[in-house]
C-alpha cells in the first residue's frame, strides 16, 4: 500500500514495495532534471522530477535516487505533466521536439496534443 508524508521541504513516498523515495520540494525544475514517469505524489499536488543516473547511456532508464525532487502544482497541471511524461514528453526540449515533428500516426498526434498542453507549464516551472 502506498503511503506518503510531507515533512518540512520533503515528500517521503513509500511505493508499497518497501522502497521509500525522499523528494526535496523545489519551486523550479533544475537543469538536467525531467518529469519522472511515475504516479503523482503528495496527494496529487506534486509532480516528481528526477535526474538520469547514467545520462550517457540512452538505454539505461535508472534515476539518481539521491537527487529526487518534486514541484508543487495544482492537480490539473500534475495530471497534464504526468500524461505527457507517459508519452515521452518530460521536459521543455522534448515538448518542443514533439511539436516540430509531422504527426503521421495516432500515437504521434496524441504526443503532440500532450506536448502542447504541457509546454506552457514546463516553461513556467523550468529554471
């Protein structure tokens, strides 16, 4: 069972499998961080963000668990960013790239729709 606790400037999230993630609450997404494609945290009011553990390896999707962060947003924005992250739109650069492409498939059209909704939010909360 998932449990969460907000203390000081941290969100402690137990994933229900014995793993507790410790997220530092920040106002903006720092350089090198992306929206993490996991469920929202803090009762749906925080979007989890992470840093790649091995950015040089494009096939390694592990994250640096020592630098996890979270940004407080309204629940609607959290849902938009979570949906976008699930389609691969995890930062400003990936949102802009999705919008520049020509959508030839339903999946790409959906990705562009999600990128269009997520881009203004990402631009506002990225440092």
